[in-house]
């Protein structure tokens, strides 16, 4: 029965951590993900942050309840080994070693706290270890992301994703073209005036206008849509070329920049989620105590004080 209690959080931790590795692996296959400004990307990052916090919570609970290094480290080894299921072996080795070191350091920190506390308060005692482990897991993910993006950029080069250019152009108002302005002005003329201009195209030439503009008024979709499409493509390619030329000297620093961006993004979400850790810890130990899963003992100790 005692061994069952010590292992109660192990399956929950392994399921949570396996899901975390499964969702994190696609990050290492391309650098486009970090540039995607979509709702799905935001949701995925939130899911990863939730799993980081939840896995950290479950591992610290496992180590606290088990009070046995053999159990906690065995769970850490199994969790680290799951990286080989989803990743390339070269990166899986780095990921597994870094993850195991993260669990080991967190277990050491927790062990010191459990041996020195006077009054068991879950939030104050376990909260720092959970935040510490969350930060180490985020750092581990970003280190592997740095190596994976470095390899991709070295092999394929770096290209600004088209989705990022499209989003930037949508947010930037473009000036109305001259042809569109001319068409707007001419569209305000009456049919008789338009017929007169068609019969006397020299009047348009004297004003510096092309007589063909009258055709666009008759069938605007046929003329304006291809022109607008070509204009947008030209602007998009021009902007992309300018950005590519600007960042070309700094290509070697791009993987580090992307890793730092990912680190602060995940750190932001987990910092918010970790605020929920404290009430969750209190609720967990409240339920464990009320169900008889654990119990607390009150001790009286003799204290020696100096008096002058």
C-alpha cells in the first residue's frame, strides 16, 4: 500500500510529459512556426505552456510523496527517454540529457527544502521548485530549438515566410494608385460626357490621360483585378527582397534570436499559469489529507536560546 501511494503520481506525470514532448516536437522541424501570427499558433503555445507547468507540478508532487530518489529519478529517466520516439536521434540525445539534468537539479532543490522545513506549507515549500523546473524545461526546449533551426538554416538558408509578409502588408495601408484615382474621377461623369470623350480621345491625351482608361470603366473587373494582383505581388516581392538583404549579414544570429523569442514567449505564458499552482497545491494536499492518503504529525522540539 505504501509503494502504491509513492507511485500514485508517476503515471499522471508520464502522460503529461509524453503529451508535452509530442506537442513540442513540431517546433524543431521548421522555423516558420514562430513567425506564424495565427490563432492556432497561439493556442499551441498555450497548450505547451500548460503542459510545462502541469508536468513540473506532477513531478514535484511525485518526488515529495515518494521521498525516494530511486522512484523520482526512474520517472525522470523514462520521461527523458520518450524524446527518442518523436525526434531525430541527434537532437533526441541533447533533449533527453538536458531534460534529465533539469529533473535532477529540481529534485536536489526540493530535497534540500524537504529536509529543512519546520512547518509544512505546500505553496511556500513546493512552489519555488515547480517554478524552477518550469524554467529549466523552457530553457531545454529553447536550446534544442536553437540547434534545430541552426541546422535548417545552414542547409536550406533563411527565407522570410510569406505569411509574415502578407500579414504586414494587410496591416499597412497602401496608397491608392493613380489609375484608380483617374477611374474614380471619370466614373463621376455622365454617360453623355463619356460618349463625348470616346469620340474625342484627344481631349484625354491633352489632359495627360490614356484613352484606354475608358475601357476599364466599361468592364472594371477585367482590368483592375489583374492590375491589383500584379501590384500586390510586386510590392510583396519588393518588401521581401529588402528584408532579406537587410538580415543577410545577420543570418548566423537568427537561430539565437528565434530561441530567445521562444523562451520569452513560453516564459510569459508559464508565469501566468504558475499563479494557479499555489491554490492547486493547497487543494491537492487538502484532498490528500481529508481522504487519509497522507497525514501530518505535530512535533514539539526543545530550543536552546542564549540569554544575558
